[in-house]
C-alpha cells in the first residue's frame, strides 16, 4: 500500500465571486521512503498541493489517503492529529520561533507529544541537531544563524518527531545555490538514514537534480512524472 494516494484531487479557491481553480484533478501515489520533487512555474498549484497533503486545507473534490487513513472523513481535530504526529514541515522562510534557540525550536516540536522523559528528550534533540550539521550551535537564536543554518534547524525540527512524511515547500528559495545544494544534501541524507518520505517543491533545476522522482505540475494538473532512471510513472 502506498503511503500517500491522491485520486481526482481538485481545489477551487473562492475569491469573492470569482472561482480560482488551483488543482484540477491530481492522481498521485507516493510510496514510503520516496524522495520526490514537485516542480512547475509559479501559480501552477505546488503550494496548494502540499497544503492538502499536509492536512492544512481540504480539497474541493477527490480523495486523499495517508497511511491508510482517508483524510476527507476527518474533522479539524483529526487532521491536526495526523499532522502533529506524522507530518513534518519545512518552509521557504524557515518559520522558526525567533525568541527560542536552535535547541528550543527543535525541542518544541517533540515536547508536546510526550513520548520521552527529560533526559531522552535532550539526547534526541542533540542527536538530531548533530545529524543536520549544527553541533555547537544549539544555543544560537535564529537571528544568529545563516539562512542555510536556519533551514538545517527547520529540517531537524521536522524530523525530530520521526514523522512518516516531510513536506518542504520551496525550501531553498531564499538560499544561494551552494547553500541550496547543502540543504538538499542534508535532506537526502536524512531520507537515506531514517527512511523518511520527502516531498518538496521547487522551480530550481539544480535542486531538482537531488530528487529520485520528478513530478511536474502545470495549471493544476500533473504534466509529467518520472523517476531518476528515466522511467515514466504511469497514472
Ligand atoms: N488562498 C488563495 N485564494 C485564492 N487563490 C489562491 C489562493 N492560494 C493560491 N491561489 C491561486 O491558486 C493557484 C495556485 O497557487 P499556488 O498553489 O500557490 O501555486 P504555486 O505554489 O505553484 O506558486 C494560483 O492561481 C494562485 O493565485
Ligand atoms: Mg508556492
């Protein structure tokens, strides 16, 4: 069974009296452990698609099944639970809490789940910060870190709760090309080491290179879907 299965997913935004169709029937299956890039021009529907997969919004039509659970049937509380426990987010603008240190930003994401005692919690957070290459920078606040370092904190924060899926919406859009590649390398490493499924959006061809599968979206529809080896994924 696929980790994620979308069938006929559509999203129409209502802007006053104008209906804006953002997604027009997306069929997509993603297996556990995949590392997928969603690419397409600005306005093609990437953010909308990631928001639906991430339970941040509901589709106008179609079905989404995540880890065997039909998301359409869940209320806000149910969606929030799926999101909190099983999905990590990485954003273009990092979205770190400015008054918290790197350590505290990561700890915050897992503390509420009550899975660990105090000592375990500390070990886990330190381990995760080291894994993304931030050893020694635990006590810095976001404004004392570079863009690339901030995004590493965000990756650690997304992964510390061991989610099944990490969604990253244009995670390198604010970074220079060298730093972008470093951030992608960290994501690839975590995908390999932890087996976490990653779906990220981008329109940077250099960043796409890192994906094992490339899903192209145009005008709210998938226009191509292929694996790194060139194999076309059928829909
Ligand atoms: N909250 C919203 N209200 C109305 N229209 C929206 C909203 N969010 C996105 N859209 C529209 O939906 C389409 C897809 O947007 P989006 O998913 O943000 O694309 P991308 O992330 O690929 O740039 C665009 O036409 C955009 O203007
Ligand atoms: Mg977007």
